[in-house]
C-alpha cells in the first residue's frame, strides 16, 4: 500500500534542551559523565524523531562521539537537535552540545552526534515517515552529507553482519 505523507520542514521538529550539571552528574574529576551526556543526547534525538514522525521511535545507531571540551559541575548545557535526513522509515538526527559557565559566561562547544532512529507503528513494525522539506541551502547540504553517512553506516552494518 502506497502512503503519501506531507513533507515536514526541519523547523517543525527542531528542539533545544537545557540542563544544569549537578554533583550526581560528574565523575571523580568533576566533569560530566560521558554516559550521562549520551543519555541526554539520545533523549533529545528521540524527541526530535518523534516530532517529525509523530510515532514511537527506536534508536538504530549513534555515530562516533568525540568530546571536544570538558563540561564541569554547575555548567549549563545546551543541546540543539534537528532532522538532517529522512529515508522511508528512518531519520538522521543531529545533536550539537555546548556548555556555559554560569558565573563567568565562558562557553564551549562540547560535542556533536548523529543518531539514526526508525519510526514504529503500534505493532512494533517500521513505519513510513514524512519526507523532509528542505528550505535553505544549509539544510540541503546537511541532507546530502547525511545521505553519504547513511551509505557508510549501511556498508559497515552489512560488513559487521558478515564478520559476526
């Protein structure tokens, strides 16, 4: 059955989340646990994917995550996320993380991640998602770059299945 869905703009699901780094969020060095940040990234990515697809989603992959600068206790962390690419049932979400010292106002770029989600229907089967409406040159560039990453992910997935 062919399902025609209306296009959705990147701006319709773009989301910003802000967190404060509390004592239970840091390690012995006084910096944010990488796992805690990964949890925030995946939570925000899923929200964006749900807003785009208007359905339940599952995380399929998280590309490599590089920590560029430490995040310390009391810092304010801002995570911004949006859709870069949409396939038939999958979506690539980009999440950018920055931090701010609330006392000095010093800011840092902390990391960037690309996550892939698949939309699910009420029976747990993959579900078609709305196409992405690209409204700027920057969005078109991100879309093309995401297509390349998707091809690479699929190639690695297929190789991994053979090596397993």
